[in-house]
C-alpha cells in the first residue's frame, strides 16, 4: 500500500512530458499543458505523438487522444483565364490562377498492317490509328452526252462521267457439267450460258388439211390452223405534195398518193413531146407518155413542145427551146446537147442574123 501511494505522489509531482516528433538529433521537447480558466488540469504523460495535437476533455484539458486532421476548405477563387489542361493546385489541393503546363504527348510506334489511300485517321492527341480516312466524294459537273451507252459511261480519275462508253465485257460461261441429258438441249441464263435445266419439248403439230386457199395462221405452238392471215392494212404517209396536178396525183401499189401528176392525154393528138406543167413528157409509139419525175412547187400551163420542121421550111439554123441546131444539105439537123430544166418557145434564127 505504501508503494502505491508513493507512485501516485511521484506522478503528481512530475510535469507533463510528451514525446515529440523524432528529429535527426532524437531530442525531447517539453510541451506545457494548457490550463482551463476554471479547472486546473493534472499533469498527464502520454506515450504518443500527435501531429495535430491532443484532444481535450470537457474541462479543456489534454487527453491522450490525437486530434483528427481537418479537411482543408478551398476558397472560391475566380480566375479570368482559360486553361486547356486545367489550373495548378497549391499544397492543400486548391486551384490557383496558373495553368497546368501541357505535357508533350508521345505517339506509340504502332504499325498498321493496312494501306489507306487517303491516310490514317487520328485520335484526339494527333496520333495515327488503324482506321482509314474516308475518301471525299468528288464534285462532278453536269455533262450532257449526246449518246447512249448500254454499259454506262466511263469515268475519269475523280469518278466523274465522261462522254465515252464503257467497253462491254465478254461474259465467260463456267465449265459446269450437268449430270443429265436433255433431248431439246439445256436452257440458258441471261448471259447465254447453259444451266442444268432442260428445254421444254415443243408440241408436235398434227397434219391438218384446210379447204381454203390462203396463207394460214399458226397457234401458240407454231402449228397451222385453218384460218387465213389477215392482210395488213396499208399505211400511207401524211406527206403533202407542193404541186398542182390538173388531172390529179398518181397512186402507188398500196393506193397511196404519190407526188406525181397523172399524165395529160396529149399523146392522142399530133404532139409527141409536151410539157405537163412541171415535167417534160415524150409520147411512145404505144401512145403512153413517159415523163421526167421532178417535184415542182408551182405548176405552169401545159403545152406541146414539138419542134416545127425548120429545115424543111428553108431555115438553116434554129433554137429548139433549149439547144441551137443547124440544118444540113439533106434536111437533117445537128444540135448542141445542153440539158435545160425549162424549155422555151422554138424559133428560127435566120431572121435574127
């Protein structure tokens, strides 16, 4: 009992000694206890170190328990600047008005096992990634080609159409072997190549005797039926003849009007050559006239073109309406050989000399 009393007395007379934070010299620091205004704190020795100090009891006296570190509250600072990488921070982790220095980004030496004509795409750091840049669609001008190309038009290096047809490629049929036999042969696809499908056999026609005399029609199987082929209706053109024919126009074998005048029945008279108003006609021995076949916009008055017997009448030279003629001693004439579209009135040239 005596020893216990002695120990308490020793503790009561000792000052509070606290183990300070160890230093390089391992020295002790004496921290005086803080006393309350109304209560006298006892001298307590705590065998511990507290960086933020000791906690206190309700009387304001230190106890052997460390203070909890308080979270530092940052002030609201408004910086009139923009920092792409953000603001720098102080020792408490609070932003200060100073930009973070951008770090130089190093791209990896990755190799892409692909080829991109337009180059590779890049990430946000400007480094290539294994993805091709999408090619830009060229802006083509509107070209009008006066031609039709079944396979389409050729294109230039920008993918724009040019007025040149794509050469048709010769389609090559495969060497496919069909393990089947077809009496009528194999069917073909759109490229003219055989496919493993037989041609449907045609229906055999029966021998039909028709009591009609005409070209007969055929059914869907190509067999004759006792029905005459309808004659095709003749379709005449709508052309207009810019001429006038006193006796009307001639018609062809399809009963269509031709731009030729019906011959004037002059051959019944003594005239052998005449002008029908457009063409020159000559009467044959059979009384049928043969005429030139010009198309005239205007039609003149028909007239006989027979040349008078100038040589028999004693004329030595005359104009026959187109050529100049001379009479010889035996009463025959020799004339120049010009071709005239229009024949004038014949007359003797002796009187003009």
